[in-house]
């Protein structure tokens, strides 16, 4: 018979969602002994994390399949599937392969002490009786790292969403838009710029944009652009642009230098 899955949905009255919309930092306690789970939970309660309990290795695998955890406290001695076997299966799942696992050993003579704990999937181990201060300190470290990583991931998603919106706008713009690196090589061109110049976006990347200007005008163009860059100013130039089909178009190019964090 499959052991039941038990989840503690609230800790200190906190709900399963935070004010930021992200689920709270969760800690998984895996032990077949209800008394030991209760003792570990009592130690961690002041940290105000979401405590999730599993009474077997099977139940633990169900938990990690539906939720991300900042750290897992895993008992070594459990029937049917011990802690080492459970950790190995947790590590096989891509989403939980990097989740910190702290083995909780029953005593100093536990078989885990005699083997390479870290090769078995643990980042740390605690020998019972557990020191409350030590346990809270170790869990807090991993929880802090988890929170920062999750915040960075959320910011990255926001930045990517903003970039995607901007790309949609520039792609649909009725004027040609292009971006270059500091050496003047294309890094982006929108569809309208490709129509004007006759150069596909894929062919433009890495190509000096000023190469489309005649050699007799290129020296003056470079001097004007250098001055605009130095003064952080915008410059507008009326230029004859040569297309690959040998035709020429007169275009008005407005250029603005955008410094990065390094200036």
C-alpha cells in the first residue's frame, strides 16, 4: 500500500501565497517517524517558511514533482525506500537535481557516516539529536539562496518580456530601425530597414553599417558620428545608401549613442 502524502499548507498562519504572488519558501521534511517530523517542524517554525511533510520516500518524490523546495531534510533510515535511494531519485529529476538535501542521521554509528555522503546526493548532514540553532542556520542559508535565485529568475523573465514587447514594436515600425555595436557593426535590423537597404537581417548582423556609404563620404560620416558619441548627442544625416542591386536610395539616418553600464 502506498504511504499517504501529508502536506502542511500553512506555517504560523501564512498562506500558500505571498504578497508578491510567489509561493513562499518551502522546506520538505521527510521522515517515517511522525514525532521526528514534528520536532524538526517545531525547530523551523520561527523561520516562517512553508513546511511540507512526507512520511516516506515515495511521498517525498510526489512532493518534489509538484513543488520546488529551498532545502530537503531527509531521514536516512526509512523502510521500503531509504534516504540514500530517495535522494538518488530526486536527483534524477531535472527540476530538483540541484535542490539542497541535508541528510538527518539517527546516530553517529549510522551507515551514512561510513560512506561518502556527498556522493550520495547530500550537501550536508546533521547527526541527531539535532541542535536547533545549527538546523535553523543551515536551512536559512539555503532558503536565502533559493529566494535570491528565484527573484533573479523572475526579474529575468520580466526583462525578457519587456524585450519581446520592444521587439514586436520595432519589427512593426513603419521606419527603418537598426542597432550597432560600438564598432558600428549591425546587431539588429528591423524588417523595414531590410526593405530600404535590400539586405536581409541575417546578412546584416556583424556587417559595418557605414559600408553602404560611398568611400568619399565615409570619412566625414565617421567624424560626425564620433563627435556625436563623445557629446552624447543625437545626430541626423542625409545619406545616399547603396543597395546590393546597385541602386541608390537617399535616406535620413538619425543616430543616438546609448552607453552601457561601463560607459
